[in-house]
C-alpha cells in the first residue's frame, strides 16, 4: 500500500479522509512523519494556502503529500469568512464555538442565508516529480446550502451545526458522518483526488 502524507494533525479531517479513500492508500498525518512545526498559511485564497502546505511538506520531507484548505462562503457577507473561516473570531487556535457565534451575529435576522462550503486540495506526488518548480495538482469540492438560525446536532466539527446542505432539512452535525462523507465539500474534492490516484496507480 502506498503511503501519502495528509498535511494535517486534525483527527476529524484524518478520519473523514481515511473513510473516503478507504484502503487505497495509507494516509499518514504530520505527526506520523515527525513534523511538529506550525506550517504557515499566509495565502489570501484557499488554493494558495493548500499549495503552501503541500509544498512545505514536499520540500522538507520529499514525500508524496496533499493538503487542503476549506472555507465557508456566505452570500450575505460577501463571501466571508472564506479563507479566514478557521480564524474568523480571532484569537489563538481554531475556536469553532466563537466562530459560529460571530457568524450568526453578523448575519442577524438577514433572510438571505445562502452559503457554500468549498474545499481545495493541493497534491504533490514525489514519484512524478521531474524538475522545479514542482507540479501541484488541485481538486475542488463544493456543497451549497444555508446557514441555520441556531445550532443543531452534535456530530461533525467547525461550522457543521449551523450549515444545512441543499436537499436536506438537517445540519451536517445532525446528518452523521456516513451521509456527510458522501455529500460534503471535502468528500467531493477527495473523490476527485481518489479518481486521479486510481488512474495513475493502474
């Protein structure tokens, strides 16, 4: 089984990715390869952040790797919080509760609750590298939905309790991981990634 690094130590993301990719590849985390530093995310787009993380791992460790960045884009807020979704409320770390509260407060009673989750994955494969600059492949997944007026459900993470995907009347946090892993933004991006990996693995 081929090993590929997912540039994260977020256990929720690791579980989700491993569930989607199945046993096709051995997905290892940053911790698994001994990477404990805080990889910079200074880009102003999801693509830039994902690329920055993937290139950092490839250049330092020479391992096949992929990295993702995800943003919640809310129509009524001009696409915010977008690339700043994880740090929307400010402060140190990713405070999901504070981020959700700020978002709900910013939206207030606005009846336009349309939003979308967008994930971008950047992939670098060591065995197909030939010359610099390294080739980075991108895979995007989008799921459209609406922002609920209050939190619902306890599963999932991040903004899941307030995001209701189109076609459903429950939030991601209520639907459970099985359904989420079939329809989520990350699932859609990972499925594209998986299709590509299967093609080059044949």
